C-alpha cells in the first residue's frame, strides 16, 4: 500500500469494491521475483499512471484475506498524470490535507497511513 504525496496533497483512489464515497491509498500484490519497492512503483503506475520516488516504510498489518501481510509506505510524486485503470480504480485524485474525501475505517492500516500524513508524521 502506498500513499503518494505532492506538496500538501495526497493521491487517493476509489475501488469499486469500497463503501460508497470512500477513497484510500493505492494497494496491490507483490509478484514473484519482485521486491516490495518494485511492487509499490508498479502498482501506482498501473493503477493511476503516476510515477513515485522516495519510498519510505510506515507500518505493517496482518490481513486475513487472502492470508496476506499489508505493508504500508509513503512516497513522493515524481511525475505523470492521473489516469485510473478502470479495471481497478473507479476514481482517483489529489486531495489537500484539509479537504479529504471519505476515508477507510480507523482500524485499517490505510486509515492510519492517511492519519499519519495529516498529522505531519509522514517522513519527507
């Protein structure tokens, strides 16, 4: 899972599987032979067409389905225009820290990642 920052804006996306109105950080699965760093860059590129730099680890969270471990990272925007992959992302956009859309439940690592960014805990 990657939360991309561009100045005071966060890149958030909406999966068609989310509750109505909820946006989150981008996420995906590591492919065989791929590092988590390569996965983070690939998933962001595939899902929204954006390039990232300065990837930083945040936290992990066990995930019961499909028996996975979620790894959360911060990253900085490096270029590209948002072009959501319609197979995975219903909508995506840049949101200022003071005008965020609906967010995931507080128990999720996605929400902790976003909350940390808003609280200026996001390392630069």
